[in-house]
C-alpha cells in the first residue's frame, strides 16, 4: 500500500550535510584559483575533497530514495517526492560530468541548489496524493521528472558556455580556467546542445502521455504546468530546427536553453505549490 510520506531518514541528513561540505569545497577551490600565488597542489586537493563530498551526497541521496521506496513511498506519489527524485537525477548527471572537467563555480551552484531543493522535498508539507495515478500517469510523472532534471543540466551547461564565451570575447583568457576548470567553450556548447536535445525528446514523450492521462481522468489538460511545458518544448524544438537550418548562432541557442530550463523549473515549482495547497 502506497503512503504519501515518511519522516526524513538518516541518509537524507547525511546527503544535506555532504552537499553543504561540497559547496564549501567548491567555494574554496574557486577562491584559490583566483589567487595567483596559490599552488596547483592545494587546488587539486581541494577539488578532490569537494568532489568526494559531492559523490557521498549523491550516494546518500540515492539511499534515502531507496529507503523511502522500501517504506512504500513511490518517487511519483506526490510532487515533493518527484522533486527529490529530479534533484537526485540532476546531481547524478553533474557528478558524472564533473569527473571529466575541473568545475568549481558550477559545483557551488549545483550543490547549493540540490541542498535547498532536497530540504524542500523532505520537510515541506506532503500535500495531496496524485489522483488517478494509473500506469500512464506514473510514466508521465517519471518522464516529466527526468525531463526537468535534463533541462536543469542543460541550462547549467548553457549558462557556463555563455559566461566562457563572454570572457573569451573580452580577452580575459586568464579567468576561463577559473570558472570552467579547463573545459573548452566548444565542449560546453556541445554538452548543452546534446542535453537540450535529450530533454526535449523526453519532455515530448511526457507531454503525449500527459494528454492521454488527462483523457483517462476526463479533465482538461489546459493547466499552468501544461502551458509551461509546451512553451519549453516549443522553444527547444524551434532552437534545434533553426540551428539545423543554420539560422541560429550558438550563443542564441544557449540563451534559448537557459530560458527553457527556467520554464522547466517553473513547471516543477507550480506543480509543487498546487499539490501542497490542494
């Protein structure tokens, strides 16, 4: 029998603490990189500590989700459970990509965001359960959650690309490594583009299943979160199509990616607010 919520586990508190340590570690690395007198060894050890704390946080977060599943709390049962799952997916993706790049500034943002959203997911009022949650409904919620996580990663990569491109244009080459950790501008643009394409595909599948689910429930699909989702997908599809036609510069596509990611985040926020006050 499914339940709405259970108290936060020890793994949840461990994840929150580890996210906080990771954020402090990334702040230290970013600050040391701006100091020309700092040694590379200190920066490397600091980055290793920050990454290690972030990996521990992601692992503890996964244990927390698994434990809640053992207690019959499905990740798609309520909006705040979906929020906690989406945060973990985004953190897992960043953990994978951070192994290839010496990122510090994005690490600060991702760690603090994950800590804040996980706190909201675990300590906010549970609200009401999603009514009429059939198999199609669960698939819709699950795919929408994955899409939001992908959009979050795409928006982060696109924002970093825009920053790096601006620094390169201003010939402030010395600050490039400090913010991107050695990742090239081209690799950031490619990463953001691939993530956007994946997010758009997953979101389209979620939207189609959402329409089917609403027809099962015999209710209107003209809702705020649906309008935001279609807006995000249309911007995504338009930017991909224009880029394929050679009529969209990479910087403009990156800006569209950031807008799409903000719309995706707004979907989750709107859904959480509606369910909590239901």
